[in-house]
């Protein structure tokens, strides 16, 4: 076992970047490119029989009890880095580099991960290797993320909400900004003033809430439908002042540091967040509540460092959802050849497949 571990080759994917930004307006002529290289370093002399790289996007939704899970392959693109050769290409015990470039269609939906569903992208490299003793399989993968630039929408969000309830209770809640990242505190300034003796404030509560909607994929004959809706409270803070006619406080909410269900408004899911307020009052001796909300957005910590891709191509490979019946079939586009840079000459050809499977 120790000898086998020592002889295990180094096999990994290196990327220029693993996160990509799409434009807000769904401009499908804007393409992104995944650029990187597969590194392969055998510890002893061996023969490479085959080496391929696959870009894969998968949708998964967990519906309510009694319904079948929805799992779909949104896209699959295959890049051959080393053609299949039963005799194998001899490799010396040094580092062999296979660079690659894969085009991301402009109409790909953005990534998301919620409590009941996800759409994830990954690169998976696999191959077969033969040596003096046996034939073995090589596998490694890297996760990718695709985000959409939501700032044009977020810029329309209000940071302050105020009102006059029953013409007697004046209230105002203010946020410093609408955008937050995992681990951030959300400071909320809340103040109120009561005119007259008919109303008294007892309690003010704020809570961070997430709303999620998951949809069945649409096709040419259907527009899709909502498969599951859910909402949950992430954090809560309150201010207690029984029988008060005037007050001012700061309520603090926290976005968990391990938070991953970022804001998303896409074809298959909508994940949105808001700050909800509830003010409990006593009106003429009866208990009543005032409620209102402010929208916010939660984004990854590195979101601000991402830039939009601006490469425009007239004809790009595109993902397409193939409607049943009888099943989702592979659509193959033309193949073209690509030469990887390696210590050994290997022919690389590209075949792009847009696939949806049931």
C-alpha cells in the first residue's frame, strides 16, 4: 500500500480562474472562456492510453415528499487532450502539461445552491495509464461558478423605509447598504415616534429571511412551473421597550460565515433575501403588529473582484434543453483539432455536446 501511494502520479487541473461573471441583460452573444491546463506527472515510465476533459453542468432539485427528484444535465462539452491509443503514448517520469481552452455559451444559467436545489458546474479530467504491471484510471475535477451581474437590479433597492401607521405611529428603518457577504453584520437603524395616547410600542424585531423558488425546466412546449417554494429565517434581533411612545435603536443581524445560497434570479431558481420588521403595539388596549421589509442581496466575498467578459462571437456553442419524449438526446456539433503543448506531441480535438438527460 505504501509503495502504491508513493508511485501514484500527480494529476490535477489548474485554471486561470474558476469563477465567471455574466451580464445582467442575458446577452447571449457574450462568451466566456475557461483557460487552464491539466498537469500529469508519473513517478515511473508509463504509457498514456487516453486523456479527456469534460465540462459538465448539472441541475438537481429536491421536490416535496411524494415527488421524484429532478436531475438534469444542462451542458456537457468534451475536449480530447490525448486521442485513444491502445498501445499508449510513452511518458517519462516528468511533468507533462496539456493546456486547454473551452468556450462557455453565453446563454448558460448561473450557478446556485439552496436548501432544496442546486445548479453546479465542474471540469472533470479522466484518462487511462498503463505501466509494466497494470492499467489504471486517472480522475480529477475542479468546481466552477457562474454568476450574473445583479448590480443594475440592486441599484434600484431602497435603503430606507418610513411611514405613518394609523396616522399616529411614525417609523423609519435605514440600512447603510443593500449588499453583504458571508460573515458580515447588518446594522439597522430603527426609530419611531408616537403622536397621541392611543398607541404604545412594546417590541421591535428584525430578521433576515431567505425566499427560494425552484422551477421545473421548460422546453418548447411548456413554460415550466414552480416545483417548490420555501422561506426561512437566518438571523433575528429585537428591541424591547414596553409602553414606549418614542425610541431609537440599532438592530444587528449577521450573515453566517459559511453561507452559500447567494442571491440568484434565473431560469431554474430564484433565491432572494430581505430584512423583515415587525413592530408590536398596543392600540386602544388591543395588541396589533406592523410589518414591513427592505430587500438586500448576499454575494460571494470575491464578487467585487470579478469582471464581465466582453468577448463577442457570432457563432458559439449553446446549451439547449431537449424536450421529451422519449428522452433527452445528445446533440453533437462539429469537431475541430487542437494541439496541446506537451513534452510529447499529442493531438487534441474538440467535440462540444449540449446534453440534457432525464
